[in-house]
């Protein structure tokens, strides 16, 4: 049973097509449709990919939803779906023109990933470049697509490195558009480690003290790092992550509220209800009924 007409969230693992470079694919929307159908996946189903999805629109209009935010992409717009985010296409893919770049989290080298902020939880989800920026982005994407088309199933490490460097240039250029290029991450290493630890353990621990002990920082250090990196204290950062997952599960699954609370680490349904009401002003049941 699915409540409120919503489909359950499907975790979508990366499955490489035959004869493509390892870890990256460049597709048009017709190719994306064919890829999904070839893997037996509904291209319009709600999904949580475990890989990066870069969407660049060249013509037409594309409607997408990404973690409770609706986006209408128009020519020149970009949308970056990071691993773990919940995404869905809400309009026909064959009614728009553009490119989609799929790549695994480990495809880019660590230095590029850090500079481009590929793993930051505070990335603005949609990008509307200026005309000059748009031209630079499309030239890089065209080069990446051209090199990708030359692959032809050959297993050459040098060719993979060319693709890796072109993709690196593209995501770094996107970081320039977002205004994050070359800047140290606010909050520094402490925030990055805290963010990663929360992503791994937010369903098991909601206490800042637990993360501080695990990471070897004081509670005060994590509080300062989180405030600098995400604009909210450490406890608020943890609560926001738990709340996002609670909303995802309430809207997109038929799990009872008590089961959702248990999955998210709450000892009793009443504790989960109090937490949810404190942060949203509504009970989980009311939130679900509203289809928010």
C-alpha cells in the first residue's frame, strides 16, 4: 500500500552499461530513458541514487523534485543531484533537450572533490549561470561528451584519466558559478568530519557528545565548526538531518510513524512525535496527511 498516491523511495545503485568507461557516463535524455528501461527501472519513479547526477538543460523545460524542493529547469540551467538525495523527474524527458552526467563518488580525485565541494551537505541545489558562465560550462561539457564518445569499449587508463580531468574541470567550473571555488570549507576539517559522521550515524545517535567522542573533538569545537560550515550548531545540524529523513519516509513510504521513529533511532513513538512537532509544528500524522 502507498499512501497519498506517493510511490516508495527506490534506492538506485549505479549499474554501468556495457562498453562504457568505468565510473562515468554522459547521456542525452533519450539515452537516459533507454538506460533506465534497459535496467528495468521506471525513469519517472522516485529514487535515491548512490551516485552523482548532473543535469544540464539546453532546450525545452524539465520539471524535477529534489528533497521537497520543486525545480523547473530551463535552457542553461543545471541541477546537481548528490548521492543519497531523493529525486524524481516530473515531466517527460523526451520533451526537453540536454545532457546528464552520471559519475560515482570516487571517480574524481580527492583534491578535486574537496575544491568542488562534491560532498558538502550545504550545496545550493540549482544553478542558473550567467551567459558567460553558461558558455564555459557548455564548452567543457561538449569536450567531455566528445571524449566519452571516443571510448568505444577500449580499456585504456590514459583515456579514463582524460575523462577524469575533463569532469574535474566541469565540476570546478560549477564551483565557480556557486562561488565556492578555491575557498576552504567553512568550519574546516572538523566540520567535514562531523558532516560525514552524522551521515553515517544519524539513525543511531542524536547526541553531539557521541560524535565529539568518536571524532576526538570537544563539544564546543564541533558546535563552532558546524555553525561556521552550515550556519547552525552541531545539535541543530544533527536534528535537521534526522528531520529530513523523517519527512522523506513519511511522504514517500507507508511505514507507520512509530516504525519511522524507531528506524531513526527514537526509543518510543511519543519521543519521535514530540521531536517532529517541535521542529515542524505538526505531528507526523498531520504532516503525512497534508502530503507536504
